[in-house]
């Protein structure tokens, strides 16, 4: 089968006829658990050939090959009853231990919040038969999963919720290239979504593999945590198709729910690559697991505190953050101050509007830092639109080739980026300037001509900044007047 996209479209067309499936999000969720079982079974076929005595963690009657693969097999009410009352019940309750039975642990994690939305056994059989035609043991079709994955993300965008866990491939690739994870290091994405950062990291590490021991090391190098069931399921399937046999290190959980004090030295990591959700608020009580002076309900702020905490000394991180974190005050100021005191925030790449279009119009930044010594200066690089473009969109997204200028300018962390020079896109800001600005990291390009902005987000940011400055002046004036009155008394 040379092109998987028409197959997936035909599956979704079948699902649209089913009374139980309501909207794109449910169609994709339904497709994903079926796809997971199909892929899992295909990979088990390989293991049965290459490993003597291999035993599946899934009971025989529940394996894809024994209930789904036969096109003339169960259908109608019989199939529906089997899926609802036997298959899901069994997979949700597999006796699974991450050490002794990691494959069973993966299956149970994928299915614990999954649901069969379809109400017609006949239509479900049609969907299964379409999927059965895909041979994931053929390398050509396995490689097409990237295209399939992108189509699923586009469909999620239509459902209105892809922005929660999608980062453009060019951005993830650039971040991985600059952080340069090395085989033997422990790499984590604490908000993994569908696994884009982890897949880029796996491809990066695979180029370093030279023997069987290296290959075994690669299998355990990456880890992730994802709160929501659908992206977690997509992530696990994605990693299996990219050569991770047992993605048991991809947890279905909320990273922020674990108190920071519970992380021991053995759980610290060498590298964090992530795009934490921004604009969100955590449920009450989550912030109690964080130190009192940095407690907040804002998701992105808590992730920044977490990442700083879980890095090993000399550990490296790259993450996506919105403009609001850079210029925000109050608890955001304390978080930034601690980050700069404990880590070397050496680079901020400022992305233009539209990079995450159409998922969000929020302006974003890429922060690169290393733990272990304080920041002395921050380099900024303003990423331009490609020549002739005024924005990004679905048909013209950001491309990895556009980052060649940053890569050529980047230099080496080992010598403190000594080769870097200022230019029309790059400038350096000392820690003294940052402190004087009350840890406002929203530092403008001094080489850019002043342009009057009519962007409503930029105008609102400027308004908030001016309001804050005016309040600070009022407070200062009150303090002077109070001292003057006390002196007269």
C-alpha cells in the first residue's frame, strides 16, 4: 500500500457514519487505539522471529491477529460485545509491572483512559479491515507513519485541540540539534505530547550508534510524561514505529502533580527538551508540591521551576516559552531570578508571530540554558521571516533550513560561545542590565529600527508594562512622602 493518507481518510469517512462517534477528536482517538494494537502486533511478529521463547503480555484471544486480522471474522453485535466487554476490560487491567512486565505496562497505560466510541459492529469491522491492509513490518510503510502522524495532527487541529501538544517539526529539530544529546545521557520531555521532541532525539542519537551495546543504550535513553490520553497513545505508537521496542518510560501522568522534594539524585536528567503547555492553569493543590516562594497555578511557570530542579549539574535544557513569561512580574520574577542564579541562560531565540499558526497566535521564544553556574550575560537572536514572507501559516510553515543562520552563528558552549558576534539579528545583554530591569527578559533588539506596532498582543503587552511602571512610581512616591511626613513628626 503506497500511500497511507487515503486509507486513513476512508477510515474516518466510515466512522462518520457511526452514531457513537461525535467529531474529529473522537474519530482520532478511536483510530489511534486500533492503530496502536495493529502496530504492537506487527512488532511482536518481529520479536517472535528474533527472540526464542517470546511471550506476549496480551492474552491470546485479545491479540490483534486473533480477533481482528481475519476480514471474515467477528462483526456486528458479536464484535461490539467483544471489544466493549472483553478486550477493553482485559487490557485496562493487565497485571503490569514496569520492571518485570514492561510491555504489559505500556499496553495498560495506553488503554487506561481509552474508550470505544463506535456503536455499529459492522462499521467497526470495516474500519478494522482497512487497517489490516497496512503492513507495518514493511519498512516502506513504516516510514510513512511520519506522514500519517502529520495528517492526524492536522485533523486534531481541525478539532480545535492540537495546540496543546504540537510543536512544528523544524523547531523541535533545531532545538535538538543545538542541545546535541549524546548517547548515554538521560533525556526527558516532561510534557511530551505526541512525542515530537523524543522522535527527533531518537533520530539524533541513532546516528551515534556503532554496535549492539549502543543500540541497547538507545532503547533506554529517552523518557517522557503526558497528561492526556490521546497524545500519550499517539506518542507511544510513534516511538514504537521509530525503533523503541518498549516505550515504558513514556508515562501517562501529570508531571507537575509530583512534589519536587520527591525527586532523588537518581532521577535527575542530563537533558530536557520540551514545549510545556502555556496559557493553562493547574488544578488546585498542584502548586503545593513546589517551594512556597514560587507557587503559582500557571502551568508554564511551574514547568520552568520543575525543569531547573530535575536537571543534573551541567545538565542542559531547551524549551519553548511565551513572551508573557519573559516580561511577567510577581512570582514570574522570582522564578526568573532563581533560574539566572542557578543556571546559565546563555541564549534566547525570539521567534516571530505565526510559528505556531494556526494553533495559537501567541509569540514564542526558545530558551537554552545549562545548570551549575549563574548567568553572566544572555545572547538574543531574533529569527526573521524568510525573504518575501510576512507570516507563517498551514501551507507555509517554518522550515528547518531557515535556522541555518542561527546554526552558523551559534558557536560552542565549551568555550562560552566565544565566536559569537553581534549583528542585526543578534545582541548581548549583561546580567546587570537584566537585574536593573527587574529580571525582565523581554529585551528588544537594539539594532532594529523603531517600528510602530499595531499588533494587539504587542500593544496589550506594552500597556501592561507601562501600567506596572506607573504603579512602581506611585509606590515610590508614596514611600518618599511617608518618610517626609515621619521626619516632620
